[in-house]
C-alpha cells in the first residue's frame, strides 16, 4: 500500500513570525538612529545659538570705542555683572535712559546698557524647566572675563562665556565634573547639574 503526501504550499506560520521578528529588529535600529540624530541636531542648534549670543557681547564691547583698560574696569567678571536666571544685573533699567542720551553715555553707562541688553537676549534664549520646546538654552548664563592690563604676562584677551543645561547627560561623571570646572567660576552650575552642563567660550584679542 502506497501513501501519498501532499506537498506544502504557501508560507507557514513559523516563517511569518520569523520574518516579523527580523523586520521589528530592523525598525528598532532605525528608530534608535533617528533618536541619536535628533539629539545631535539639537545639541548643534544649541551650540550655534550660544555662539551667536557670545559674539553679540563681543561686538557690543568692541563697538563702544573704549580702551582695553576701560573694558577691564567696566566689563570684567564680577557678581554684579553675571547674567543668569537668578542673578541681578546692575542698572537693569538703564536701556531707555542710555538710548535717550543720543550717544553721550559714559563708558560705564554704556557697559551697563550692553549688559542689560545682553541679559535680555539670554533670557529670551533661555527655556524654563518643564516647558517643552525645540529651541532655546535651558537656564542660560553669560560671563565676561577681561585679562588685567596691568599684568604684563597676560595678553590683552577678552573671553565671553555662555553656559546652559542640555537635555542629555554626559556619560562620565568625571568628565562632567571636569567640563563644569573648566567654565569660568560665575558661569558654573551646581553639582546636581554637572552632567547636563554645556558651554562655549569666545576669545578675542584687543
């Protein structure tokens, strides 16, 4: 007695499940690449915005016509000139008064004027925690350091720093601490935020 076996045709359930598994793994890989790409794009956008903010202050300082010593006296970093979320800026209401003087501001008044306008620019760029936006710098801070002109060994160097908190963390705690420590003192963040700190520093010689 002979038995006849029917030949299998079509696709079995096991083959379908294997194909779905392979497809799912591939799609997860594509999705993870998109996340990484979006984070990198966001970081680049933030850095570009920070560079623009730093260059804004550099341009303001250069356009005052002040000597290097006057820039050191009126712009060098101190607690009254730190621009940040909770820091006060001396003479923050001086923009209108200085603008109304038809260009007759003193170097000191112009410095206050420039710091005030820069604070407004940084505040407009800063995004509060809890607000979901695709732009802006979180808790943006700005600092200006002018080397002492009376110290011969120091070059006539101006450094404008902008620091902020990123949405993503730096992997290594040690690297994060080193990054925050490298920032000029008054633009640093608390230890709890070390791994999210980002900063740029624009240097110019006069």
